[in-house]
C-alpha cells in the first residue's frame, strides 16, 4: 500500500543507461557492417515512430508484448519464473480463434470479441494453471514445468490445427465468424495497412488493472508478500500454494489475452507459430520493465520499436544485429540496475 | 605499544536523511575486552562497521594501532587484523564448516581444493581457540550457536587480532555463553583485542574490562567495568532510570479450569530432516498464565512453536484453543481464533522486510482492511499511525520499509501487530521475543507480555535467555531432545535448578526428576 | 547521481559522434533505373540450405547478371511476414517475392492493395472454391509452382533401375497434398520402368513437426531397409536426415530432395530430386525486367529446369551410363508431353 515514494532515479536510470549502452553498441555493430549509424538509425526511427504505418506496427507489437510481459511479471512478483508465456499466448490465441469460429456470424463485435477474449484468458489461464497447481501441490519447479509445457502445448496445437482445423495448404484455421476487433485504420486512414487494433486498449487496461491489483488490493498485497518473503507471508496466514497457483493462473490468462491481438485484431484466424518468440520476449520486457506495469508498457514499446525497426533496416543490416541489440539492452539493464543502485546509495552516503 | 588498539574520534555518519552517528569517540586499549553498549538504533553497529571498513565516515578520524585508517575498506581492515562477526550470519549453508572458513582464501593442492588440508587447518584453529565445531559438517546442519562459532573462526582464520562481535550472545544458551566467554578470555590472554556490541548488562559485568555507552548516535560515557553497577550502565543507555528484568511476583499458578485456554496433547512434530523434533509433548496453559519453555536452542522449541502456529504440520496429537481442536486449522484460521505469534526470526517470518511499516502492521489481518475493490489505504495508514505512536516505533514514519529500522524497532512492529490490536489475543506464542533487542525495548516487550497475561491471555514463551524465562514465567518447562524433561513453578525456577536439565545432565527418567510436575510422555 | 548522469551523457555523446560516421561503401539511396526487387524469407529462413537459400541464390544471380537491385528481409516472428512484404511494396519495388506457401494469404491481400506492384509467391498455394474449381491468383501475382512430380518421376526411374530390388521406399514428411505429389511422381516413375516393382510409401506424421523429426525418419527408414527395400526417396525436410543416417548404418541408398544432399551421407546418396527455386526466382525477376511478367500460375517443371535430378562426379559411380541414357530419354518424353506424370496418388 503506502509505498515509500518510488525512487525515480533508481527506476529510470538503469533503463536509460542500458539504452545508451545499446545505442553505442549498435553504432559499433552498424559500422562493422560497413553502414552509417546515422543512416540506419534514421531508417529505424522513420520506420517506427516516423510514419503512421510504422508507428501502428510498433503499437501492434507492443500490445502483445505488454500482455506477455505482464504474464511474466505477475508470477515473478509472487516469486515464480513463468517461462511459459510462449505457449500460454498460443493457447489463448487458439481458444479465441476457435471461439470466433463457433460464434454465430451475426453477433455484434463487442460482445463476440468479449466472448473470445474470455476464451483466450481461459485458454492461456489453463496452461498457466498447470505449473501453478503442480508447484502448489508438489513443489514442482515452475521453470521446468513451464518449459516442458511450451513443447507439449505448442506440439498439441500444431497437431490439432494440422490434423483437424486447418485450411488446406496453410497452417491456419478458418477465419473467425465473429469477434473481429476493429483496427485503428478503420477510424483513421493514417494507420492504413498497419495491424494496430483496439486490443492495445485492452492491453493498457490490463496493465492498469495489474497495477491496481498488485499495489491496491488484498490479493496483490498477499501475492507480493509471498514473492518477497514466503516465510513471513506464511506466518501471516497467506497460503503459499494458493497464491502461487493464482499468480500462474493470472499470468497465463494475461498471456492468453495477448493472443487476441493477432487472432481477433489482425489475421482473424489462428495460425501456427503466430507469436513465436513473443512469449520469451515477455521475459525480457518484464525484466527491463522492472516488473512494474508502467515499466512494462514502456519496455514493451522499446522492444516493439527494436523489433519493427529491425524489419525496417533489415534490408541493409542483418536481422541478427537487432537481436544482438535486444540482448544488449537486456544485459545492460540486468547489470546496470544493481550497479546504479549501488552508485546512487554510495553517493547518497558521501554527499548527505 | 602504548598506542591504543583503536581510537575513533568524532565519527559521524548518516544515511540519506537519517543521522546514524553524530559524534562518536571510542578508545580501546590493547588486549582488552571492551563492551560497546546502547539501545538498538543507538549507532553501535554503524560505528563498528565504520571501524571494519564497511562504511566511510562523513567526519571524524579512525586510528588503529596508531595508524590513521579513516575511510579504509574492508580489505584493508582485514589485512590490518580487524575482523567483524555480524549479528546475522553470512555463511553458505550448503558448504562445510571448513569450506566456509576458507571461503575467499581457499587452500589448494595443485588445481584442486585441498579439503583435508583445510579441515586440518580449521581443526587446529578450533583447538587453539577452544571453539568446538566439526570442520567437516555442513553449515546447514549446525545449530545457531555453532554457526556463530564458525563466523568467529572465519574472522580469526584471516588473522584478526581485533575482533568485533555484534550481539554475539543473542543466539546462545547460558552454557554456550560461558563457552564463548572462555574463548574471548583466551584471545585476550594471547594479546587479542575484543569489542563486544551488546545490550545485556549482566554479560557486560561478567566479561568486559571497559565499557563505552552510546545513545542516539553519540558516545555518552566510558567507564571501567570494575566499580560500575548494572543500573549505572542502564541509566547511561536510556538516559533515565529503568526497572531491570527482575522476577516480578507473578508466581500465582492459576488453578486448572475445566477448559484450559490452551492445551497441547501428545504432540509430535517432524523436523526439517524428517527426524522427530517434538516427541509426544503435552501441556496446558491457563488464561492469565505465562508458560515458559527453557532449553538450549535446537531441542525442538522451533518446531513446537511452528506446529502450534500452524506453520508446520503435526505428526500426531492435538492442540486445543478454548477446548476447540485447531491442529488442522490453517494459519489464518488460527489467527482469527485469537492465536498471536511472535516468531523467533523476525527477518524471516516476522516481517516482510521490503514492505512498509504500515503494510507489516496488517500482515495476517489484511482481510480486515479489504474493501470490495482494494485495501482501505486510509484505515491501514490510521492503524499504522496509532501503532507507531503507541509502541514508539522509530523513525515514526510508517511508509519506511521495515528493512530500514533497527532490530529493536523491527521487533516492536511485530509486537505491535500481534499484541496491539483492539482485542487481546487468547493465546500468544512468543518465541525469542527480545532477541537482539535493546534494554528499553526489552522492558517494554516484557511489560506488554505481562499485560496480555493479566488481560487473560495464555502466553507460551520460548527464549534462549534463561533469565527472561525465569523473570516472566508462571511455570517453566525445560525442553531437551524434543520432550519436556521437567516443568517447575516459576518461583522454583533458577538457573541452578534448570541448568542440568537444559544440558541433559539429568533426564526425566533419573531419580532426581522428582521436581517434574509433568513431563514427557 | 552526478557521476551516473556524466556517464550517461558521455555515452550519448559517443553515440551522436558515431551517428555522423559514414563509412565508404555504405548504402546510398538507389539512383539508376535498375529493376528493384524485394524478397521476404520465411521465419528462420536464411541458412536452411534449401528453400530460402535457393531464393537468395536466385536474387543474387539477378543482382549480378541483370544488375537488379535486390533487397532481402528476414521476419522476426509470424506477424512480421505481411509487414515485410508491405514494407517492400511501399518502398516501390517492382517485384516483391514471398518465399514459402505460408505467404499465400498475405500475398493475396497485398496484391489487391498494391495493384501496380508485381508479386511472386514461391510454392504459392492456389486455392479452390467450394466446388473444387481453382481460384486463379490476382493478375499482378505470379504463383511460382513446381511440378515436383516430374522430378520425382525421374528419380523413381533411377531408383528402380539402379537399386537392385523390387521393393522401393518413399518417406514423406507431413501427409499433405504437396508431399503426395512427390509420392505420385515417384511411384509412376518406378512403375514405368519396372511394372512389377512395389513402392512402400510412409509418412512421418500429419503435422508440420513431421518435417523436423529425424528420429522418426530413421525409424521408418530402418524398417523399410530391413523389409528388403534398397533405395528410399525422402521428401521430409530434416526428417530426412534420419533417413540418411539409416542408409549409412544399413549400407543402403537414399535419394535427397530439394537440394543436392550428397553431403548428408556420401556414397549412400543415389541422387537428389532438386527444385530450382533459384531458377524460378531468377526467371521471375528476368521477366519483370524484360516486361514480360504475367500473373497467374507459373509452372516450373523439367522443361523450365525448375526440377531435375543430380548427376555429377559424386554419384556417377552409382548410376550406370545405360540408366543415365534411359532417364534422359524419359525426361525428353515428359518435356514433349508423351509421358503424363500424375500429381495425385
């Protein structure tokens, strides 16, 4: 509840530092490829924040990343490492896709989309609940279970789509009959062609809800206590197992909802591998966002920019360079967070 | 060699807005045992950390053996032979004693670690200093007292000649304390200098040569131990007269009632190693009674209290609160039934250190503050404000994280939460309630426990401090090897009478066990 | 605090300084009126030694021989395919190619949005309506399709003629119409030269995983070899690596697919049925340059050098001159149309 005023310097300096390091490393890499950093970063910015289409694509990518980032952050606040956002996202997207196919075609879109959204949350939540339950009941390591589930769930979804649901000569299901979420391009022509859609508002609402949950509710109070100090939480009558289960369930549901961005907002069908890597990227988003919903929104934007920008500059520098850059951001944040804290505290000691 | 071993003068140190030390001066002669006394938060630990190179002082100067060492770092301090043993152990539980002692300066044989050599070296050091630990054992398997010996060994192994001990006796039983004194005296005889941070008056009288008292970040007095009385020191520490923990007439054994407030029948509990840690223990505590459990740590007290609190499952037996069986209730149900628990380790179980004081004050009672959509922040803050004032928690800012407070004030948060509610709890499980807490706070905590007792609560008190158990308890049980080997009336409880039971020198089966009014099954 | 801000400032300063560096030979805006081509690979495409690398080779060849300005894009995840195509289309490329059937939907969509840009889809999946009638691709979209059955026919003939057994093996990846084409051609080739020969055809599975399951491939192949089969033709992606491994351990023969797979098991690769992705991509680019580009299904078979089999120094010893002559004759007959190769089983 009454948190000590957030230390803004501690919260913002590490990412800023990481970004600065990544920029310089990026410069060096670009030079190594014989290109001009100014030119490449120019294209990158132009292709992401410089025009409405690129900006829309960045927002589109950020939408999914906000969901998977939250899906990692909530369990992490309870002390669990959810590596399963990848399959939770896919399961959510699949559930939404199937719901959209089953629903009657004439259904008004907000209602249909809501049904699909709930289906996505249930789909992802189920996948998240399994490691949660195993952790709560048997103390099984959620890291191992979520990693294994990624294989199992993705293989199962691939099989069911390929064997039962796919449109011939494709890896996707039939188009949904109802539940399509309008794109921004439907309201303003500027976004024409970009996949950005109203799911962005859903993701932002979820981020706000997560913040409220974590820092304002009893459930969040208990969840964070379990993550910070399980023994003390237990002593306070908070059941560890149930809290872990709940955290994984929420995490899975959040990732699952991320699936509607593609399925309802973009392609209107579930396709094998639609979010490949986005779940894992959620770990980076949560890490760089310091497990805070606001931080996650910002870091999702950052990674979305790098991802979309990577596509824009792909013609002159290899994709791998952007991947290196993302890795540099992650590493730099991981390293600079404690380092910045140390320096700040040390200088506070000598200056005060 | 006329130079004092340590000379600190005018040291100041602050953390952000908090001035931890303002003007501390300390002179310690060679080969003496020097007690640094003061309430928690008085700045003792901070001052010693400055000496040990962990903090850079904002002002003042530090000299060790005549050399100006102001602002040195830990590495330099260790090289100069200054070593500190902390209140909270910094050991790697999965490594052996020898490995922990070696950590940072491993002995090698070629490229591999020389395990046998390390163990021999540690064993030799043990013999020389009288610190008895088996170097081959894993630290995780050691008792707290043994772990502390490892900490001391670690420092001595690095060649410390000036040894700083931060509250070393907080975790020791009386025999262990005597053991430690013996070690310290040996060190002194060999030319070592010892600084003892403590707040226990009798200990100081017992062991030290000279005393320096700190209060509110300043050194306020220096005296030779010979010719000082405990009350002189106490007065210097708190700045006023205090009533020391003496046995207050409370030996009224409440007559057994049909339904006792709290009853434990035939309770068995398994410990972390799956061995039976509590073995068929039975006792009753009447309303208005403090039931003390004395004993050397590691004899099942921890497991017993955890089982009573619901943190550990019972193997067999029953627990009755006002006649109602609660052994299968979860923690929150027990809390709601009026069971309060002051855990032995406030850093582990008592507090969420990164939570604010206000948040910690509602732990376990959070559902009382929950509204439809959120916790009622205003009520949480109001509760915090009231408790901070009532229990004099300092600093009086409920938004500070618990981590930022001194040990005594942290314990006050726990006490305020467990005993500060509108209603008194029915049963209070108080485990080491004054461990690492200063004199003023001890007095306060004892008063709270007595008040709870007088209000009709049944109090189960576990403490490694025999004096505390004797001072407070209506009846005293001695726990040894997982059973109660004897239970005596408070008035009959003296260190002399209980000591042999605690060390297992007599067992309940012995002929002398006639004093036991109830015993192990 | 001040220290950290100083470090931050220094880093940014270095960055700004580096921004101004322009190495010699850095990309500059295209000037000449050369034909501009954009190619989007599939996920993890480059380096697959097959499909995507084939498209890359075709593009590079066009760059060298036709002076084309070729841009490649590798998508990061599944939702990057369409934006990749769109980016290239929006940049004003003359021809935008998507490599792999998975681009089918995206290509259809973009072809409609950018009617003045030409599109190409390697292995584009031609859809059909409810009555099974083929829906032709848009006019500005060339579906680069391969008549894999023709190449498969020839390797089937080689297998029957050189294998030394009446039992021939076929292992497919995911059971799908595309892979059935291989099986159909192969079986027809075998039967054409050896009517009483038998083809044992098996598939590794029904999901895309069946294309990357070498252990399943090995299991199936071992069983076939033990059942008397001497030669196995695989059309199963990396599942085929297991087939080659089985061929090595059983000292038998296997036939590669898509590219020359001699190196997977030297001495045990009878030949490979190669798909000329590079040729098809190069061909499409050439047509754009010469103004003869046409939408619709562009078939690449034996006649167009779109498919073929490998006969070189590596496998000369395994294929006798007589067999070689016979197969070349069959090839001419197919090109001439005297032999009709079925594309369904």
